[in-house]
C-alpha cells in the first residue's frame, strides 16, 4: 500500500458539485489500494470575498486578524469534503493546519513552515481513514494562527508529502499540466510531459501560476515527486522530478511572463562600498522584494541604481526611500510603471550559447524595446512595456519552436 498526497485548488472545489467530484477522485485513489492525504484550498473566490469584507472595514487590516479571517476559508472546504467522502462510504477526518501539526515561523500573512508533527495524521491513516488537511495555514510555537501566503496550499501539500515520505504528490488544478506558456493567451501552447525541479522553479518564480515557487523548492529539497494534473479530465499530467526528458531536444522549455512590474531608479547615489547594501537592507527590512538590479557609474563619480519591483509595492518603496534619504545618500528618485517581465527557461541553455542573443534579436525584430535584463544558467528575463508583453511571448514561443505545429 502506497501513500499519495492529493491537492485540490480553489477552482477544483468551487461548488458543492465540484467537491463531490473531488470526493469521487479521492475514492478512486483509495480503491487502488493507496492511503490518501488530501489538501484543499478555499472554495473558488471565497478568499477574495473575505479580503473584500475586511477592506470594507479597514483599508489596512491588522495582519493577525487577517490570518484569523482567511484561515476560515479552507475550514469550510475540509468539512464539506469530509461529508462528501462519508456519503460515498469512505471513512474520512478533516484537520485544520494546526490540528495536522503544521508549525510556522511567527510571521502573519506569509509564514514559512518550520516543523511538521505528523503523529495525528499517521494515527488516522493507520485507522484506515482518508485525512483531509486545510491548506495555506499553520500555527506558531506560541499558538498564533498563521497563513502561508499566495499559493500556500501547494506548499502545505508538498511539505506533508515530504514529512510523510509519500510516494507521490498530485497537484490537481483546472489545467491538464504544465504548458510551454499560458494556454489561455497562446493557443499554440503545448503540454510538457515532464519538467525538472530547476526548470519548474524558474517558471514558477517568473510568473507561471500553476505551482507556487515555495512548493517547488520544497519538492526539490526533499525529492518529492510531483504531478500537475486536471481535476476534470482523467489524463496524464506533467511530472516534476530531478531530471526531465528533453522533449524534441528543446533548448528552451517554456516562456513565462508577469505584468505589473515597476522600475525604480535611484539617481546620484554615493558611490561607496556600503551604499548598495544599505539600500537593499532597508528595503528588505520593510518586506519589499526586489528583482532585477542594474547599477551604473556616472562621470561625476556618483552611481545610478535601477531595480524592478511589483507595482503593488511601488508607493511603499518610494515612501521607504524618501523617509531614509538622509541615510541612503542619493539625489533623486524616478519610477516607470506599466512594465512587464518576459522570460525564457530551459536547462538546455547551459550547453547552448547564443540563446540570449536569439531572444534579443526576436524582440528587436518585433520592435519591442528591452528595459532591463536578468540571466541565470537556465533562464533569460527581459523587462518590456506591458502593452508589448503578449506580443513578446507569442514571438518567443514561436521562435524557439515550442508550439504544437
């Protein structure tokens, strides 16, 4: 008898009928002879509804209270799914994150898992029950309820699979697997049969929403075999594991994209050894994530610094920099909004020179100006105007031969 962890996202449990469909899927796995742990998200857009209610009361609600509120969404789903399984004649038990033994750091809104106590889950599995766990939530050592941030249910599922030494973790979603790019925007996008951990981590970090980066990182660190598959269609999905088969010898395996990017430029910065560390330490202390960074030195001996952030952090970033202007020692700030990041990803890029050059050539031939560039061994990212984002994605997808045709 094996152990399978199944995770179902919000769209897969968005209604009572969909929850009944999930229950049937869980029963099928159980009838194959496997023990099953199920992790679920809140139903449909219910988390957005809860956020909306909070915003009606306060534009900036207390983070502790927000965790208390948002953690209720998954509790609704686990209760209903347990009822649905019982209706099908299956013994099931539902656990909140803290009942499941998920311990996190004391950070509200985006906590990281620090410890897993799986004794309660193991006891119920030994008793022959299906265990249903609320994703996205945990508890601190001091008993404070926390949430794991965006995509937290993915992280819950992979962390449980690692702690329980599960044979596999299936991530059920509204798509049939991982595609070469988002099929909602590029009709020629093709499903990949396998992707390496490193490739999936880059794709997830660069805007591919099918899996959360933290979940992929967990899977890589603990060698958890993942499969992204459809909760509706009973077909093979995409396997994420150590080494993926090179399909059709593709150097580039996928194109990812992300909108709402802002470029912030700090002008006239003192060109000292500590100026960069001071700026980015200050931003980090205010929980502002910085992505691409470019520095240049002027003829006068000062430095100009540009970096990209998510547009949601734009106002707070400028406020932090302005409030610390005396310490940071710069002359002027500038910002450019309505930008996007387009990236190509593929482990084959390590041994194939000229991939970046081809990307830049394709963008130039389509009259798309590049604002910033970032590279790693298996990816190249370019910041472009938001209006050109999909045009760039389609052109790159075609140029690197990723389509079905």
